C-alpha cells in the first residue's frame, strides 16, 4: 500500500514537474556526441520499450530525472555534489551522462541527494551511497571531490560495487575509478578567447571558496589564457579574481551585488565558475549589459549574456566510464585516476554557440590542437603559480 | 554614487515595507513574529505566478516585442498575488491569536517554521530541485527598467538624478515607496488608523467607545500579511534574480529589528532601513564603491578583511539597538489577547 502511494506521488510529481518545465523554450542540447557504441544498443533496446518512432538523437532533457523501475531497483545511481541537481552545470551535466547511458541501454537510474543540502556531511554522503547500493545499484557515480571521505568508507564496505568518482582521483581502492579533467586547458581557452575578442577588464568568480581543485584549475587557466592573449595583442588587461561568494555554489543576493559592482566599475565579462552562481552573475550581467563566461556545460542557452562556456565533457566521461562497467572492462580504470583533457576532446569551448566576432574558430581550433598535441603546455599548479607577476595582466585578488 | 544609492535602495525597500507590515500588526495589538515566514511564502507565490505566466506563454509576445508596459503590468500583478496570498497566510496567525487567544509569539514562530518547510516541499514537487526560478530569462531582462526601455539611447547621459532614478531600477521599488507613504498617512491621519492604534494601546477603552477590537486586529494583521508577502516577492525579484529558495536571508527578522529600532514610527523605520541597506550594500560590494568618482576604491585600499565588511550590517544593528532601545515605546496592549470580560 505504502509503495503504491509513493509511486503515485512520485509519478504525480514527475508530471507536475514536466508540466511546469514544458513551457520553457530554454532547452539544453545533447552535451557531447554520444559514444559510437550507443546507437546500436539503443536500437536493440528500442522495440522492447516501444520507442521505435523516436529519433535516435535524444537529448538528456527528454529523459525524466525520476524514473520508477518495475522491481524497485535502480541499476545506475548518481550521488550529487553540493548544490542542486538542476544547476544547469556540474551536477546536471554529470547526471545527463547517467541518464543518457541508462536510457540508451534500458537500465534503471536514480539520483541520490545527500541530506542537509549545502551542509551535507561525510555521513550524509555515505548514507546516500549506502542507500544507492541497497537500492540495487550496479554502478555508483559520485560527483565532486568532496565525496572522498564518504567514498572511502562506502567503497571499502561495498567492495563489489564499482564507483565512478567524477572530479576525483584514485583513493587506493580497486573499485573506485577517479576521473578528473584538465580544467586549466578549458579555462585557458576561455581566457584567451575573451581577450582576443577585445575585452580588457575581466572578472573571475569561483565557487567552493577557493578549496575546490576543479574551480582553482579553471581560474588559473583563465588567468594564463588572458595573459597570453594580452601579450599576443601587446596590451595589458585587468582581472578581478574572487572566491568570496558561492562557497556552496549557490546564487545569492550578495553575489549579485558584488557582480553588479564589478560591472558598474568597468568589468566587461565575468567567468562564473560554479554551478548555480551563474544565475546571480547572469542577472547582474543583463542588468548592466555585461557578459558572462559559463562553466562545465554550454550555458549559452541560459542567457543572452553568455559569450562562451569553458566546458568539460562530463556527460561523455560518465557514459564512457559506466560503459566500462557493463562491458566488463572496469578493471582498466578501477583503482586509477584518469585525467581527461584536450587530447581526449574532453575540454573546450562550444564554437557553434559562442558569440565571438574577433576570435576566429580556425584560430581556436589551431590552439586546441596545439594543446592536445602537447605543443602548448598549460600549468595546472595553481597553488604556486597564481600569484606571480603577470607580464600583461593586472590581477586583483579579492 | 549612483551604484551605491541604487543597491542600497534594493536592500532597504523590502526591509522598510516589511517593517511597516510589523507596525500595522503590532499597533493593532498583535505581535507578528511571522514576518519572515510570510515573506518566504510571498516570495514563493510571486515567483510561482511568474513561472506559470511564462509557462502559459501569456507575456512571451510582450517580451519578444519589448513591450515593457505589459511586463511591468505582469510584475505588479505578481506583487498583488503575493500580497493576497500573504494576507491569506497571515489569517492563520490572526485566527489563532484573536479567536483562539493563543500566545502570539508561539503562533508566529509556528508560521516561521512552517513556511520554509512548506515552500521547499512545494518547490521540490514543482521543479524537482531546491530553487524555483523563472522558466526563461532573468529578472533583469524581463522586469528591469533601463534607459533603453524608456526610449533613450544606450549611451545617453540622463544626469545624476536620471541615471540614479530611471536607469537600472525596478518599478516594484517605487511602488513600495509610494505604498509606504500612503499607508503611513493611513495609520496616522485617518479615523481607521486612529482606531487601529487605539486597539494596540488600550483595547478595553476602544471597545467601550464602540470600536470592534477583533475586527481591527484582524485588519491590522491582514494588512501586515499582505505587505510582508509583497515585500518577500519584491526582495526575491530585485535582489535574488526572481528565485525562491525557502529562504529570505533573515530579512523578516531584520525587519523586526528595524521596526523596534524605528520605534514603531514609519519615519524612523525608513531611516533605519536605509542605514541597514547601506551597510548591506557596502558589505557585498565594498571593493567597487567609488563615492566621489575619482577612480579610487577607498574601502578596498584600506586592506581590511572582507569578513569585517560582511559583519558590519549586523554589528551596526546590535550597536544601534543597544543605544536606542531604552527610548523605545512598545504599543501597550501588544501581545495580550483581548478578552471582553477583562477590565
């Protein structure tokens, strides 16, 4: 009886949420090209699910966030990072990968949000992982480096369940695959692009209070790219650099006021580096006719103020890693750290949707190829590298 | 300077109108501790209204055609809906404290506890997340009045006053200021206002002169609920990019402090709200404030930790309250349930 009621409530809420979102014109595209193996599998699964009429290219937004499996078991589980699921950035991008893989392969999936929201403790995260495993998870995708402690405990306890640790690193357990990205490359490209485009006063507002390695790498890369482009153009640019707000990656009136202040005093473009912080900064940008650089996924659909986004291929990385579980090759990545960068086509800017006029796509592609080939090396050591004397950049760290 | 004035107003106006909401309730004899809860609820209702309107494509054509009159109408409508539902929500408090003669602080606290929980629960059902946002665009591009919306050129200089009052402002701010003035006059210069205030001072005497104390207290609390609901939505719209999160950053409680600090008098409240708003603005953007326009950001060059600036609004409130609370004059019958049989 209780289960029926729960199912009813869940499906009801799903319908409501679908109805509420249905009117919006803002849709996110398929984040990355899907793996080659996928279409074949989805066609094989199609007749069973009577989805044959649908076109093969299904975007993540077409797949509901909540699904009810027949047996109450959920095979692919996702544990969110701090911040909300639909942050139009990190969590959402990662979950898109889960949904796309599960949907294409006829698997059940579910997301688990650790209790206590932004104040989630390691115990809360462990509880979420435990719930996922007890809910029948065959693979657990955990987003965010803050999951480490909980993951060590959970993965040690459930040694036969593979865990995929996004934005993570090896933690000495064979069933945990750490996957990280070379965000500094993505940030570099974004910084280079905006300065080439002609912006001279930049801003960087990062989430996690300066303790999140991914955000630090993004920011450090952004500074290097801006400096390189300024040197190339023979001018000096300025950058405000702040970790003050968005420690929990959320939007806030204070952050919006700070961004308003930056734009009012001449900042032209701000790199909004962290989940929902984008909302506050985009609002300030559109109030002041300023511009924003998005993060993690292509955010140009969220606001007209977005010039480009420093992306990392979350969805494709998740699909790639989860696929390894199902074709029994997880041992290749388990227990190790995999760092994905330009060479894997896992970072970059969305050239199709950017609004650059003075920086040509060809120039971008040339630079990207240089980075991928290792000809252009971008430093990732933000702890010692950031506070140096930049040749063509005035950095105001706040 | 323009920036400072505008940002200060954004923070001060919701505080001011919600503090006035407190005045209306307390002057009629009901302690309205539920201001925070009603604000949260009002913010939710207003944002939901805008979402539904966007979802039904009612104003999409107006937005596409840059018909800002229609969009301002939508904003006013959302404010009205938030006020209406805020008033309805506050009926819970008036019913408990007038009809049931329950302890008003407990009733208010109950509403404060209920509102965020209820709102978060509903947001989860509606949006499957912790934040309710506009379905498309942002508050600034939909509702903010800029030079260009008024038909001026983007680079036009409107002078100091024009730049401050006509560029990058929200209609809601001005509506709240006008409402604040009108309602202050209502409270002090009309028969209704006098009767309402008498019920907060000596309800027995008021009753003996034929004033229906229950009705007056209902009126006071309902106006209070409407203002707080509207204030909550205005706060969400102007400072939080039209998003509802089951939280208004303690503005309801700050409004209570502002009300006490303002000695239950509208003029003082306006001053107190502006003082607080100013420090709130300084806290968030001290590094971008350039008062005399010489390109030097004085506060940033002082080298004081940003945490000090962020504490300022609260420290100022504490200090000011410590010095002024001696002189404060609470409405005499506030918090005491009215019992006809008592003398």
